[in-house]
C-alpha cells in the first residue's frame, strides 16, 4: 500500500517498567495511513507493552519510534505530544473510571484536551453513543455494566477526539458471539471511514491472542514471538506462511 507512514519503528526494544526486563527487541515495522494490522501473541509476549509504547505511555528501551513524522528515541523524554491523534483501548474493560457514568467516561478526553464544558462535551458524544449502541447505558455507572459493554464504552472514549490512529488491546477476549460480531462489523467501517469520524479513514492496530476471529480480507497480520515481531502479510500470506504454526494463535471454539 502506497501511503505515508503513521508509525515507523527502527530497532525498537520494549521492556517492563517494574523490572527492566526486555520483552521485545529489534523491531523494524512500518504502519501506513489507512492500514489495518492484527498482531497475535501469547499472554506475556509484550504485545500490550508495545501498544503502550506506541501511544507514548511508557518509554522505549532502545531504538527510534517515528509517529506522524516525528522521531523519538529511548534517550528522549517520554512522548506525549501526539496523544490526541491516537486512541488506545486497554484490554478487559478499557480501564473506565468506575464511579463515573458511561457518558462522563466517554466525554473525559473532550474536557481534558479541548477544555469543553461538561454540557458541551456530552452533546458532542451523542453521535458516538448512538453509533456504538450505548444510549441506554449512558447514565449508568461504568462499574456496573458488563465487561463487553465497558469495552465498547472505552472504544467510544478513544474515538471522542477523532483520532487518526486507533489501537485496541485484545478487544475480543472473553466476548460472546453477539459482541464479537458487532466488533467485526464496526471496525472495518472505521477503517473505511465511519460517519462518527467525519468519513475519514482510520489506521487501526489490534492485538489478539486468538487469530481466528480476525482472519478475513482487509488486515495485515504479524506475530509476536520469542521477543521479536514477525510480519506475515495479508490473509492469503498468513494462511500459506511456511514457518508459523497458526495453532499457537487459534483458540478452541
């Protein structure tokens, strides 16, 4: 795909903050505008830490990360200037503030980054509530809704600022077929250009420990294994890849 890169990684390494253990190293990877990537990896493989590094939440252990054309190194300060351009949804419920309502959680970025009043912010998120089928839960405390709906609310919060890049950490983990079907239908619409983003195409990076729900035309695939990122390619290349045992990332039905 001929597109300007959103992300470029050159010899990047990622480590755990609590013990400085390097979990990923020597990553060379480029994500072009409008691309959709699915990264598979087992528990503890480092895929979540990689997303947090790309979002500027934790510093690199080594290498150069270029985001929207701006390079950052391990020796530089923790990157944060691009945060409004990136949406990140954490695994297992999205880390919503449990005491706040669903609507207030979604509106938080508008107040923080744009200094919107609570009334104005809530007005602006109405299209998101509608598109993500969250209207009936808008006033419910986030701590009292199911995890699948919390994950959807966290997605709405990540979309509130109209990001150019969206990163989702294992979003389908533990979901039933109804919610899996919804995500599989909604995410391609975001990549293509959903009305809630003004019709602008979105660049998407998703991690998973189960490749099965994602195998379809559209995404590019890679695996995180043995502290390295291995690029596999599109669906046809994934299914024909001679050196990857897909069984490692195909969970039983």
